[in-house]
C-alpha cells in the first residue's frame, strides 16, 4: 500500500462571513491564539506524517505563501537580538525547501474543482485533503486517525460527526451500512441536503484521505449544490469501486468558518496553554 505523503489545502475561498476582517487578509490567516488557521492545519498534517503540502490558492492569498517562507529580515533581527527561542519557534514548522507547492484555482467553482486543480501535483497516489476552517483539538491528530484507518482498509476515508438535523444543509451527509460505532461503511452520500431529505445526521468534516481515481470523476463532474463542483458527488460515484469509510474521529471539532465556532476555538485552544489558561479561566468566570 502506498503511504500518504501529500496533503491538499484548498485555500481559495473568499471568507465573506468574516468581513471586514478578511477584506485584505486571507481568512486562513485568522489566528487561533497565536497561529493562523492554516498553520494549525499544516502542523496537524506534519504530525500525521505528511511530507508535501499543496495549497490551492486564489487571488489575494500571497500572505499564506509568505507565512510558509523564511523571513530573512525578521530572522536576522532575532539573531542580532539573541532571541533564539523566538527564532526556533519561527522555523520549526516551516516545511523544508521544495516541500510546498502552490497552484491557483482561477475560478471559484467549489471544493471539488479546487481539489481537481491539484491533480498534477498529487499524481497517481492516495492523498489527504485538509480544510483549514475545520479545526480539531485532539490527542492523536485527526488526519493521523484517518490515515491509520486507510492503512487498514484502503480506499477513501472521511472524518465524520453527528450534527443537529437542522444543520445537514451545511455538510456532506452520509448513509452508512456496517457501523461499529466508530467506523462506518459509506453506502451513499449527498451534499448539503435539506434536513427532511438528509439520509442521516452523520456529516463530513474537513479531513479526507482519497484515492487518486477521484480526479477522473472530478474531471467529468457537473456543478450541483450551490452551482459548484462538489467533491461529495465524485466520492459518491466511487462507491462500489473501492472501500469507503467514515471515521467518528476522537477530538473536538470547531467550525472556524463561523464566528461562534472561531471564538470557541480560540477559547478552547487558549485553555490548553499553561501560560494563559488560569488567567483566561478566571476572566471568563468573572464576565459570564
Ligand atoms: C465542505 C464540503 C462538505 C463538508 C464541509 C465540512 O463544505 O463540501 O461536504 O461537509 O466542507 O466543513 P463547505 O464548508 O466548503 O461549504
């Protein structure tokens, strides 16, 4: 079985829900505590063993490229001022030379189209997709949990969780067969169904391990929900041709595509930091 070496990060979205914060700054650069969302996503992938980082970008996304580059002037100043701890924390997570690739999604045609844009960079091997909007606080990195399953079952693997029925219209939603309460065999899936049409409330969150065959399906894919080319539709077409599982991952997921999810993520991640947790906890108690 081929190892999962590459991860695709679709970062072309406009971030209109966070205007005006995202007027001149990519939404992926919004910070949870002291790291941009996209850095949280990349660090999760690194901890899961990913070696190649493929960003599918769009207009006005160059701060993301700068973030994953060396910053010569800044590093020089830190050396001169002997701030070696800060220097180390600036370098440790930057992928090595040649480990990052960027391609532009020239038109906003949906998640499936964004993933398809990475087809030549991924090539003919299974790969991961990580959506930075979905931030997961967990012991074992969420993507690692998916890769562990893929190594046992092969095929496509998606991270899933139960959502309130009223919210199925925001997710890819599964119908499942064999289900041991953690891992479920996917029998069908549909993008953003209305609550009364959803096959279940088991929904995909933004972590995927996918077979490269998905690209051929994406290539032929017509736009559907929201007039976008949906990844979900191509995954549905692969059912029966390869194993396909949904994993109820261990961890807490924050929907950082919404203000409330983003704020909760900030509080939850801050509470894991010993230097902030106590004072923040006292403050929160005092204001609620
Ligand atoms: C995308 C996918 C959807 C998935 C969701 C997870 O939707 O299309 O299937 O459930 O991410 O966050 P988006 O949030 O981009 O509308």
